[in-house]
């Protein structure tokens, strides 16, 4: 589907803004949230029958990818590094499980990083066994792992599948030689093709590719070749992320030649061309930046209106509460965000003192929960049903969001949304700028010049 976008609209909405993997966004969280707050929330969680989504952050990478702004630690691959990490991770896991009390069912398990497959096969087995010793794992749920194709021989892929992983996400980024060289991630197509074929042979239920547009030296022509190559391998899902140029957060990005980074019209052209290419080859656009074959569970969840969003991006969210383990990991328990310390030695030191490694968090107010609900519906379903809003919170939508009415009028005039007395619906054009639509409901963003902390929306 062609999406005509004039330069005035592009200039107006190509601003810095949150990705809304949470609301309130992480910069609004406070270090005043104490360990005891987390303990109290875990105990409350233990007293109900809610199920669990568990995320484990494994921070190690063998080499540095210059584009990446994730929390990572560069280490040569040595068994002792993983052993030391697991000793402390197991301690955190035991403490969290003890505070919860009753064994909980894990409906969704996700290992991210860093590079989770930095761990050896023996360490992977030990970690999975430890999880099973403390929690009940629903093997019919989503058990997913992020994989660097450069670090997974066949035996490791087979081990992951044998112990229960059923979804795998491959970090592809780009196949162009110049781009791969500049971001320090040499990963030829043949390597990704081989991993994909092995995953199919091992019968992973869903294979996801992550690609990034807007990287240095990308052009519409070079990225089309990457997307064509991706389509030829037919992954079940594709996450096409906008490159987050945030050198104030990620110092390696200062290495980039600014003149080589696609901006504004060129970057948008790359996205729209890629989007159209994927749609023409049988993929469905899922919310903001994901694409899936219609047979995949994510497409089904989107079409049924039950897609959700959290710190890992779009998810089927088969669980009620979310707990993060490992340095920088984030959880959301009993309407409270909790984030661990980011620095690995500090993470180790606190656990050695029998202290949960909490750095900051946020207890949501009623207003936070209301705005979170609206933003999540816009991001995941591209629609807000005003009757459903009233049934959920007891407020008329127009009355509660009187201050946002001018923002909504602007979005209607610019063709981003349609609004009537029943609902707000995001248009095809608005899906490109859905972060901007959500920003109008962000109370915290209005209070200060918070835009500078985020990457651009296009």
C-alpha cells in the first residue's frame, strides 16, 4: 500500500520521542524505589493466582557492535565468565522465588542480552534446570531466545530446542558489506541462511529476524537487497527497527560518520519501500515495526486484538506479571516497574551482600495506569474504544482527556487518526507516526523538554 507523505508532515512529526515499551517511560522512574518495595510487591504477587513472564538478561558479547545501545559487557568467551555470572544470577533467582513463596507458572520465558548464546552448552543446561527447580515452565507457552548467528553451531541450536525453546530471534541487522563493516558486525548471508535452515530442521515454532534501517551507509538500494534476501529465507516474523542514534547513551556510536547516516526523507523512504516489499510478499504489518506471516501467532494475536507490548517489544503476553533477572533487567509486578542495576560489578556486589540489585522503579498512579492503557491500545491495536475505556475506568474519554483534545484534532487534520464518539482509530499513515500520536497522551513528556532523551520517531 502506497503511503503519500508530504515533507511538511515529515518535518512536523520526525522528532525525538519514546518507543513506549513502558509508560511511564524509564526516565521518569525514581531511585527512591527501595528493595523493600520490590519485596512487598513480590509477596503480593505470591498471594494471587497470576501467572508469570520471566525475562533473563545475559549481558555478554564477544565483540562490540557499534550501533547497539543495549546493556552489554564485552568479554572473551571463557567458561569462568559465564560461571561467575550464573552464580550471582542463581542467587537473585532464589531470592525472588523465596519472596514470591508459592511456585509460579511461567507462561512466557525469554532470554535476551547481550548475547545469551555466549553461554556454553553446559551453562545453558544449568540455567534452564535452575529455572525449572524454582518455577513451573509451561512448555506450550512462548519460550524464546535471542541469538547472534555468529555464535550458534548446530549442536547449540539443537540443545536449545531439546530443552524447550520454541521461538528463536536472529540478529540480522543488514547484509551489506559496507554497512556490516562500519557497525563492526560481519555476518554474511550464507551464515544466516544456514542457521535458518537448521532452525527449520529442528522445528522451532517461530523464527524471527531483527533488521535495522537507518544505519550508516545504508541506502534505499542497499537495504532493498537486504530485505529481498530476508524474504528469500521466509522467517515467520520480522522486526524492522529504526536505528536509535543516541551517542549520549552509547559512546561507540560516536565512531560513525554523521554524513553517512540516512536522515529524514531518505530514512523514511527506506522504511516505506521495505514495508511495501514485505506486504507484497505475504507479510502482514503488525503494529508499529513488526511483520509476520499470517500463519504466525503474532499475526493471529494482532488480528484478534490481543497483542501487547513490553520491554522486549511486541508480545503475545500470555502472562499477567513480568519479572526481569540479570543486570539492567526490568520487571512489572503489581503495577510497579522495577529495574536492576546496570553495572555488572555492582550487580555482583549487591547479591554477594544478599541484597536484591534494585536500582530504580515506579509505582503507577491511577493516572499512570489510565494513560498506560490508552498508549498500549494505540501501539498494539491502533484503536481506542471509548466504551471499553469507560467500562474499565469509569470516566468518559472526552472528559478525562480534555487537555489532549487539541492534540487529537491536529492528528485528525494531519490524517494520522480518525475519531468519532465511539473510537479513535489510527490510519495507515498514522501507523508510521504512532509514537507521535501516543506522545500527546504522555503527561510526563509535557512537563519538561523530555524529547532530548530519546531517539527520533522516524
